[in-house]
C-alpha cells in the first residue's frame, strides 16, 4: 500500500479520535444535543416547558442542604418523597415520579445528578447560591401546582 495512503489513514484515525474526545469533553454528543455548561450556545434545559403535577398526596417534594466536607469541597444532600432517581431512563420519555436533578452554582449548571448525595469539589469565595431542580427523564423541570420543584441554598464560602 502506498505510504501516503497509510499516513492519511493513520491521521484520520487519530484525528477523529482526538476530535471525539474534545467534543465529549465539552458536553457535545453525537445526537447533536449539547450538554455543555457555562458557555454560549449551550442547550438550555431550563427554557423547556415544565411538567406541572397536581398538588396531591402523590406530589414529589424536595429538600436539600449543603455542608462543608471535612477534607475538601462541599457535600450536597437531597431528600425527596414520591420521586426516584432513574439514571437508566435519562433522556427518555417522562415517567411520573422519576428523573434526576440539575445542580446550579450562582445560576450556572454544574451537574446532572442521579442520587441523594453529590460532592461539589469547589465553590467560589464569598456568597454562593446553590440551586437544585428536580427534572423529569426528558429534562423538563418538574413543578407542583405551578411551583417549580427547586431549592435554593445560600452559602458563605470563606475558604478555598
């Protein structure tokens, strides 16, 4: 086989692999659904129409607290009722009572979480607003009687 052709094939393989790694590292998926945060052009799940649930005995609830980790960072603890974290169904159709949470720091989405505990490695100094929203499998924010299932916690971070 011609050496130029071999070099071209090697370049395509490595170039494609590097391109995929860069895209994945920036939250871009092959579906064209961008999950990047903090940059222009990101897909804004918050702009989606919320799923409004009735305020009855089956309505989900959300409470949260953030505590300083003894070693580093912060620990976020969520408590829910009538809601199950369902990572196996992420990005699929809405199912009543299941989904995931989105975590925001000072209005910027930092993570999608699938459990009651989440470690935040670093928070900026000073007053910090940590917000958590419960979302359906399809990423629509959940609301009960038109009130978003969202918790806001103000933290004073004095250490880095």
